[in-house]
């Protein structure tokens, strides 16, 4: 099947609106010296984003979203977190987390 | 001052090339692993929606945005217009503005063509990995590019494979669904470099959970991050006033 013109239009549109937010700040902010307060504020963005991505991923489930602190994804998170804190190994944490999650799936 | 990229071409040129690629692969493999179950699942979904393998691959190449692609396909199934799908994609992917902004601090003075190529691969996952490495220092633009592009290749391959015959692979094998969650958890640990960061993380997590229960879509990521970073920043400023060294912790 060859992609039709309407599908290609859709992809072009999606591609552009995805690319622009990724590109514009890099293009603008990398070429000048930014004010100190802005750099300090940006410094806190990564930790905030990571947290904002991961917490709901772990603690919120369901088609209609609801809080669930005790399903496998959440229960595995604490030991995986502690493992990461202790070992500071990215690969190790990934494998350990996968193993625990697999184990949890066998138990639950 | 993070000026580690005064020689953007150096690492990609003679000599350092191989090292740059191997460093990038070493940093990026968890992303590729984590993309496997999601990519396969997307491929299966897209195929059910009537897209061919080529069309799936083309979307992964031109858009390269996991959650937006899922949403787009389900909107296509429900008969939404291309314009409304494009608008939704824009809103869903707007969070990358924040990520690119904080990456820019570490890419001062890098060639704009290289930056334009780099921007293509800024995703939640590559951002998290590259940001951690940039912070640790000694991370070249070239290795960061490798992380972006092997992730992209893995994504394209997995989504196409899913469209080809992903339903033959049993879902949830080997706990692979947890790969990205574990990766993000560990990268979060790497970002906790002091009290302010810990407080900001907790606030962001709390805000995000509350907002995600309250408002539809994924706008909670942006709103919670902005709120938490601003709160953390103000706290840091307040703590600094009495003695300048307090805020350093």
C-alpha cells in the first residue's frame, strides 16, 4: 500500500508541530548568554520533568484515571528506586526493575 | 560555564568517532530496550487501524513521538480530521519546549545545523539520558546525537515490526514493559543532587499526580514541571538571602 496524499499531509503536519517545539528553544537559547536567574530556573526543570513523568506513570492507572498506590508498577518502583540510589547503575536498575516486575506478574 | 562543545566537529571527525558512537550506544541501549514493547504495541494498533508497514515506518520517521503517535492513530480510527489530529499532536508535544530549553544551556555555541539535527531526536527518553550525561560533564554533542538516532532507529524498527507481525509476540514478556519506568527512576535518582532538587522532585510528582487525575490529556507534565521548578527556584532564592552558602547543598 502506498501512502495517500491525505496521510502524507497528516504526517507532514504532525512532523512540523512536533519538530518546532524541539528545535526553537535550542536554536534561540544556545547562541546567547542567558540571564543567571533563567539558567538557575532551567537547572530545576529536568528533575521536575522526570518526576512529573514518572509519578503519574507509577501511581495513576486505569482508562478513567485513578490513584492506585498498590499495583505491581508502584510496588516495584520503591525497590527499583533504592537499587538505583545504592548502585547508581542505569543498566542494572533497568534489568533489576524488569526482573521484579516480571516476578510481580507471576505473583499477582 | 558549560562550554564543553567548543569543538562540535572534533568528536565526529577523525579519531574520536568510534569512541563517540560506542559511548552513545552504551548510554542509549536502555531506551532502545524500552522502546521495544511500546513500539511493537504501537505497530499492532496502527496495523489494526488499517495502516501498512510503510505508512507506520513513515510516521515513526517523520513524527518520532510515542504518545502523540498512539493518540493520532486512535483519533484516525474514530474519524477525526487531519487538522484536529495535528493540533492535538502539537499540544501533546509542547512539553519538549522545556526539555530543549534546558538542553540548550549545555549546547552553547554548537553549530546550528548540528542543533537542528539534534532537535529532531529530543524525546522524553533521550532528553533524560543526555541531560544526565551533560551534567556529569565530558558528554559530546556527537554522543548525544548517537543516543537520539539509535533511539529513533529502534523506534522505527519496532513500530514497523509490530505492524508486520507484532501480535505473535506475547505481551509483557520478561517484564520488558518496566524497562522505561526503571530507566526514568534511575535517571531521576541521578538528578537528585541536593535538597532543592529533592524538594522540587517531590513537588513535581505530587502536582503531576493531582493534575493528571483532574485534567485530561498530558498537559499535567508541563504545568506540574513549571510549578515545581518555579517553587524550587523561589525556595532556593529565599534560602540564599541570609547566608550565600545555604543554597549550595
